C-alpha cells in the first residue's frame, strides 16, 4: 500500500529529526517569553501603582510631610577683612587655618629680616589685582547703585551710635565701610581712574596683627573677598558670577614683603548665600521664610533675607547665623535648597480645583454625594499639596476682619473633579 510504502521508505532517524526541530523551536521561544514576563513584572511593580493611583477617582486625605527641594548654584558672601604686611621679615603664625579667634587676639608676628623674593600669590593675586584695576563682578550701571551707596553711608553713621562694640571694633568697621564706598566711587568713574592695581588697598595694613573683632582666621584667599561682601552683594552681576572660579591660594609662608597679603578674618556670626531664580519659583522665596541649604559638611538653616528684581533677573539673598566649619573657604557651590518642610494634610494636586476663584476639593458624604470645600495650600511639590486642617482664617478686605473658614478634615474622602 502507498501508506505502507512511504512508511517503509522513511529514514529511521526521521522521527528524531522532527522532534529535535520542535525542541529547538521551543528553546528559541524561551528567551522572548522570559523577557516578556520580566517586562510585565516591572510594569506591575513600578509603573502600575503610579498609573492606577493617578487614575483613581477618589482618595482619602491623610497626614504627611512635604519637602520642596531644588538644585541651585549658590554664591557664598561673607564679611571678610584682608590683612596685609606692614613690614618685611619672618612670619610667626600663632593660629592655624580655620581657627576661631577672639577680639583683641594677636594672629601673627613679623620679625625683621631680609627677604629676597616676592610671595607667589597665584589666583588670589590675579583676581584681586583685576578688581583693584577696575574690573568687577558688580553691576555699576544697576538702578540699585545709588541705594547701595546710600545704605553704606547710613551704615557708617550707625556704627558710631552703636553701644555694643568697643571703640577699636567701631573704627575697624567704619574703615571697612569707607573702603567699599571709595571702591564703588572709583568703579563708578570708569575709564583710567577706575583703579591703580594696588591690592593692599583692598584691605588693612595694620600697626600690629591684633584683630579688633572675633572671627575665623584663614590663609586661603580667593581674590573675591572685597567684591563679595554683604554691603554690596545686591549689585552682583549674574552673568559675571557664573564665570567665577572656585580655587583659592594658600598664602601661608615663612617670609613676607611689605604690602603682601597675610590672612583674612571671616565674620562667622552671619553669612549669606545668593542665588538667581525664575519667575515661576518666586512664591517659594518670600522674605522671612525659613530655608535649609544642603552643604558638603552638613545642612545650614537660615531665612530669606531679600528678594529683588533687576532688569528681569530675580536675585534671592538668604541669611545664615549658624556656625559652619568650612565657611572661610566656601564660595561657589552647586547644591539643594529646601524651601518648604511642612507636615499636615496631603492632597494630590489633580484633586484640587477652584470655584469662584477659591481653591478647593469635592468631599464625599456618607450617601456618596459630593460638595465643594475650600482649602488653603501651604506648600506644593508639583504632585502633592499640603493644606490646612480643620479650618483657616481668611482676611476680608471689605470688612477689614479675618473670617474663619472650615476646610478638610483628616480621613475625608475626596473626589477627583
């Protein structure tokens, strides 16, 4: 028969060949199937909870914590006084780098001796000489210039009336303010009279090295000490600041010539961080608000001192009165600033709507019906908002009184609008 004939003519290993092909095909399918299973598992573990949460029509209002952080480039501003040599000779240092010295303390002494060569001032000398010659990080054409000059004169007069400082400390502070006034005056003149390049004019050539006020002693100088100070920081030019370097020069050495830099004293009682922000972030930096700056050696707590706009750019000045170990050498740092750190009721932003210009949510009652309830947003991170609980007060301009407004309670169930 034909069937018998074909079966008899089939090779003995024909059936084995077919089975082997099927096994190979199965093996080829294993890897794609495995990858598909892995992708599905990843979706279930990571993506689905986010998507399903975003698609939920209701949510329960519960307590939580909200921190709003953003990456910023901070420029650290300190009250620094440069000290230059009043003679040439051998230097005897009495304090190490970064040590805190009291007012009335002698930092170093100089013994008369022959000196054969100038000190190598590196980046400090280059930057300080440019500033002394008329180049600057300050926007002299700013509309704020006259205000800064006026504030400096007011500060100079206020020092005389201060009863908290000793006379030598007053004189030192007034001399420093006068240096800033003179420097701004010569920079404002521009042209050939903008400076003579003598860097010792940026600081003090004292009779001795007894410091009148307490502070941190540092021998690492970066050349920006006279420009980046609290009195003139509102004049800083954003584009120029972006180009500043972070290196400094260690000027500690065995010998010195007259007029060479020796050290600086950094006022550690208050220091500042300057940043520039976009208009959309303006609400995060209200004057007086508490903030936290994340720095390499730990967090620093402070507050927003001033927000100002100049030719479309918004500058934020933050003030800190906490001690920070490395403040003497810190100048420019890329870091995070925490503008909000609150606890309270958390609501997903997609559940918040508005009626008659008021922000609010739709709260469900026991029958499943919903009603609009106003909310007061304290902070938001873009996905969630933290709101007042129970009630809040709203000022009524018409009556001049504050009205108590009932709002959401913990564990209220709210509906997506």
